[in-house]
C-alpha cells in the first residue's frame, strides 16, 4: 500500500464490510480507467511519431499466408458396442473383454478367465 495505514476489519459488521468492498471496487475502476487513459495517450504519441494513428495501427492485418496447411482431425472408424464375452456367475455382470477388467475379474490370468466365458 502506498503510505496508507491498515484497516482493522475485525470490529466491522457485515454491512460495513460490504460498503468497504463496494468503495474498494469503485476505486479500482477509477485507477484502471486512469491507467487506460494514460496508456492511450502514450500510444497516440508513439503512433504520431511514426506518422500514424492508433486506429491505423490496430486496423492492420497480417496478410502473410501460413507456410503449412492446418492438420485435419483424425477420423476414427465408428465402433459399435461389442458383445459381452464374460459373465460373473455371482452377479450376472458382463464384460466384453475390452478395456479395464471389472473387479470380479481382476488378478485372473487368461486361463482363469475362460471359465467365465459366455
């Protein structure tokens, strides 16, 4: 903070805190508006020294063509839902054999899985 003392918030009520927040937000807006005005003034001076206006500078567009064509997204073949290959005898839950195995199949090797094949 620039030389101002701290504000003791501990003794303030909710409405007082809300009012303080509103005042702080309003002050932030004022400071930002002044910074924008100052920045614009400096930019206008720089543009004028180059014989241009800000509008001319910001209206410029890059006309160079890209050196490469953008890549097309890879098209994956549509995959339908697979038929289940395994069934749990306890719950009747099925598994296609694709992806992560369900809890009831974890830790089994391929030979042990065969007894659950549909």
